[in-house]
């Protein structure tokens, strides 16, 4: 993936000046995480139809219709009362349905016999501010918790922005999440997706007896 317009750059409030890399905070909003993961499923996982379910706040933060249009998707029908809700189709026939309805999973797709259901969170990806770093941590924990509380219909994936901090936390969570059937994926600033797998068991220390 190589999208240039997922991140929203905003001037930091006074209490966060000097707590970031660069002059502006780079917000990877939840809506941006949703569309990036939807595109990942279409482009790399064999999906043909992906459904995303934003709420009103997501629609205020992120321009779903404009972004999908820039990726070659045309709105072919409307859905719900928002301007952006509807079915979008690209020239090869893949569709993304934007349905502003909660409780259905943030990103859902049928791939073969499997249903993939993802819960997503956003955040500021270039911050060192302790409160915002904690929000990234909480976002990953909340997505995992939501998936654990939801009956599984197939693969369940917790999806949050990729930062050094979320990567470290994801690597710690991955073994236990794996036991619960929950995957973790991290989305970078240009839409790249990293799947965090449980680490292989450590090799036995040299000289340790097998007896």
C-alpha cells in the first residue's frame, strides 16, 4: 500500500507542543484505519466485497467518499441518511460498502469460507505525549476486548496504527490473543499493514539438558 492522504496533519494544542516528531501532529483517524484495512483485504487477501461501519464521529473526521473516489471507487448507490453512506465500486468490480451503523464490526469481509471481522482504533502516530501514547495503548486493548466480547464468525482482527509503542505492546499481547483466536494488525501512515504474529518459542539455552 502506498497512500499519501490517510494522515491528517494538525497543529498540536499548547500542552502537546514539543512532544512530537515534527511541527504537526499526524492523526491517523479511525476512519482512515478502516479504509486502509479494507483496501488491504481487497488487494492482498482476495476479498471482493468489504463492508465498513463508521459512526457519525468517524464521518466528521475522515472524508470517506472523497478518499474512496481518489482510489478509483465510484459511488453506485446510497445507504442510510449520511452523504457518504453507500456502495462504492472500482473498475475491476470490487466493492466497499460504507454503512454508518454500529454493532456490526468496523470492517467485515467474506473471503472464501471465512468471515473476517476487524475492530479498529486510530490515534496520533508521531507523538511522545504520555496521554496520547496511553490512548494508543488503550485503543489496542479496547479492540482486543471488543473482539473477545463478540461471538466469533470467523477470523477476528484488532487493527490500530503502527508506532514503536503499539508494536511493542502488540508483540506482548500476540501470544495470548492467539490463544483466543484474535489476530493483531498494525496500519502504517501510508496504509501498509503489518500482521503481528506470536513469536516462535525461544530455543533452549546452550548446554541445557533435555532429560
